[in-house]
């Protein structure tokens, strides 16, 4: 039973540490006890949620573990590590307090962590002994995931002990094991210098783990405490990467891309959303727009959502027709929904194209064949779009729908914005990103000719592309009608085809801002009142852009779990 309990001021992430003295049959034992409560559990949940949103290839454990499960998990990893020969304290017990807080008790190791200043300089023997624990962890496939010198204790005999497996992972991937090496390299370099850290690591673990860790020598791959420390040592990571490259006999490693998206891209999207959904109703008379929203006919909005869903069915048929190998319809439909998420952070539809190409590879196609199939879908879509635009232009002329002679005040700047972004996007796409676009067009034309020789595939590809545009046109028409707008079918078709063509050329992610402005301007020019035009376009984009993107995120994660991407 405990006879003395004292809180400890330590760098303990996700727990509250205590020193506990217990008495059993007259003998006193000192224990180190970690208490994990629901406050720590909720903080861990938010931390992992943030990582899933921001980082690629996150391998975190589930954030919904109870405090008891977290304590048991840490005890399990520590026991595995000790069984593998790692010098780590003995786990004494795990339990739950009356208030629901869980606790983990382990043998107390008298000493201090290696990150703190020592009474004598740290010898190379101690550093080598620390690195000797790393191969044991790697052989057992155990990732510590917080392998800093703050979690290395030096006992009274000068022996290092690895502690705090609260973030540990069993059956870890090579990437996770390499991250441990990177963390320890940086943490050790902060205390003893780059040369000694790299030299002792090379002596014990060899060049291969160093080469694996090199791309992760960057702030985003490190623990928050280590990131904070290196801010005061500018140039340390560059010096460390160079030293690792020299020691391992390899070229200077490029940093691995860890973020799902760039913060600059996120800022661009946020600014465009603000401009679109705040300023656009202002230009179209905010009061009238709100009145139109209040008088919405929801049955027509239901049609908008139904047509939005139909576009993904049609897109699935297109990909099935473009693939020379049969594809399952349900899985292909799920992939098309995932592309709606992938496209939101990249311009020109590059995210969706990458998802489709990867899916086709997983379905058994070679990379060259998969790329050609995706190119066919893009080329057929572009060709049909041009032909449809010409046909709708003739239809619009024959229907004698007259465009308004002038737009409301304030729209000149908006139209100028659409024009400038379109020209800029075409210039970037053709002159910078795709200088070999003529060769790509020739290859895609040859693939289209091959599709035409197979009637079933041709029907799926061309019919699916036509059906996609028809569904989008119907969705826009239903949305405008839902808010009291009266637009002829020819006008809606022309506005959609023209607006989406301008948006496809725009360099903004997912054509944000350009499509909305072009659609509203086209509808108003065709005689639709500004309030229903603005409300209808915003509702249309909600149904065809934002909600599918949210659903697409879950499709994307599902496909990743099933190793289809």
C-alpha cells in the first residue's frame, strides 16, 4: 500500500506523473506512477484528429481508447520491449481509480534524463549504449514514437534506460522505425553535437537506418518539444542531413512530403471561399438573396441533389469504359466519390486523375495503360464539352434567348477576375506545367480511336461523359428554379458549359471562385434576377461541390484501408 505520494514535474505528455513509495511486508519500494485521465484522453483525441487532417500516411492508433486501454497499451509495449532485451523499467501493475482515471506503475529508476545537463560530460560509451537499444527495438518491430533524450534515463551506474512507451506501437512499419532514428538523431545532436551523434549512430546501427531516417530530418516529423528546441539552433537540420549523407555514403536526401496540403493552398481556398460566399451575395443584393433563400422550394432542391449523385454514376461508367480490364461498378463508383475530395486541393483536376490512375493500377493495369485510360477520359470529356458548347450555342440562338444589355453595377470587376484567372490558368497549364501537351494530345487521340473500335466501351465512355454534363445542367436548372428563377434550358446549358470551361482553365484549387462568378454572371446576363441567380448557384455548388467532397473524404479513407489506392 502507498505510504507516500508526490507529484513530479516532468515532460510527461498525455499523463500526470507521481513518485509513490509503497510498503509490503516491511519493505519499502519506490515506484514511478503515471495517471491517465479523460482530460488527457480528450487532448489525445484532438491531437490525433489534427494529425489525420494535416498529415499524409498517418499511422496513429485509434484516438477513442479509454484511459484504461491507454495504460494497458503502454504496459504491453513496455513489456514487449523488455522481452526484446531493451533496458526499460519493470511494469508492476495497471489499474483504474474510482473516478475513472487509469494508472500505470513501474519500477523507479534513480537517475535523470539525458536531456538535462549532467555533472560530467556524456561519454561516447553512453551514447553508443543508447544507440544499442535502437536495433533491439527495430528487431522487435517496436516504434517508441517519442525517442528523445528526455525519455532516456541515466541511472547511478551510467547505464541508459528507455522510458515512456505511451505513444509506442508494436508491429511498426519501416517508416515509423526510421522516424525513431530521426528523432533520436536530432535530439542527441542538440545536446552533444551533430558529429558525435552521427558517428555513434553509424558505429552501432549502420548506414541503412541512417539512410531511411534522412528524409525525416525535418521539423514536421519531430516531436513538438524537439521542434521547439531546434528553433534556437538554425541550420542544425541541414547540417545533420549533410552529415548523415556523408556517413551513409549516399546523396543528400530530399525531405519527404508529409503534409496533405500546403498551408498556402489552404489560405488560398479560405480567401476564395470568403470572396465567393460573402462578397457574391453582397454584389447580388444581400437582402434579396436572403429573401430568395427563405422562399426556397425544397422539392426542386431535392432534384439538384439527385442529379449531383447521378454525375458520379455517369463518371463511374466512363472509367469502366476506358479501362481495358473489367471493373466492379460499386467500387468504381466509390472511387469517383473519392476523386471529389482529391480534387478540392489541387487545380486542373490533378487530384482526381491521380486517384483514378492509382485505382486502375490496383485493378491490375500497368502504369502506362492506367495513365492512358485516364487520359482518354479527360480527352473525351474535353472534346465532347467543346462540341456540346457549340451545339448549345446554336440552340440558344434558335431559341432567341436575348442576353441582357448590361449587368448590374459592380459585376465588371468580377467578370474581369474570371477573364484574368482563365488566361493565367491556360498559360500555367500549357507553358509551364505541360510543355509536351501536343504529344499528350496525340497519344490521347490514338487511345480514343482504339475506344471507338469497341462499341460497348465507346457507349460507356461517350454516353457517360454526355450523361455527366446533362446531370450537372439539370442540377443547376433545378437549383435556380428552386429559388424562383426562370431560366430556359438552353441558357442553363450554355451557362454551365461556359462556366465550367472557364473554371477548368483556372489555376485556383477546384476552380473556386471562378465557377461561381461565371455561372452567376451568365444567368444574370440571360435575364435571371440577381437574387435567385446567386442563391441558385450557391445551392448548386453546395450540392455538387462541398457535400460530395465531405463524403469523398470517407470514401478516400475507405479505399486506402482496403489498399485500393
